[in-house]
C-alpha cells in the first residue's frame, strides 16, 4: 500500500461518511500507513477500525465479513486459536492490485454494512480492488 493510496482512502472515508467514523489503512502485514478519527467519533472506533484493517490484511479471508462467515460454524476450541487481535465485525476489507494483496482498510462508527460499503468505495476511489 502506497502512502498516496492510503491518504486517498482516508480522504474518501471522511468525505463520504454519513456519521462519525474512524478509518485505519494498513499495509499487507496489518501495520499502519494512514489513519484518521473524525472529530466527535467515539473513542472505541479507533481500535475497532485498526482491528478490522489488521484482520483483513492478515487473515486468509479477504474481509472481516468473509472471515465471520468462515468461522461461524467452528468449534469454540478452534475459534480460540485465532489471532486475538482479529475481529469479526463488518468493515474490514483487503485491498488488491491484480492478484497481490497490498493492504486493507478498516472503518468503524456506522452500522457494519455501512462501514463495509464505505471501505469498499474508498478502495475503488483509490484505484484498488476490494474482494
């Protein structure tokens, strides 16, 4: 994930959000490239956005939605083996350039389906593919 792309993602999320959100853009290992919290957004949205981006960047699923669907039927012992920083809330989406995962974005503060849609729009506006 290039800094220019990450900043474009943050800008789109902040501009297009219908409520107060936090956005976290990570490179392919889940580490910070760019982030923002809108004035007045709930403090917990920061960590939630970070966890969503981290999960989408590092899991074998391409979004927190896909991971939640994948693990929905797993036994509790198997669920306990997941990275404890992973989250299953909607709004974390992996970013691709061709077949290569280059990072992810996490959005938090709106209902999950809206966080997810906003993340996908921001990736598309930055010239990246969401899967």
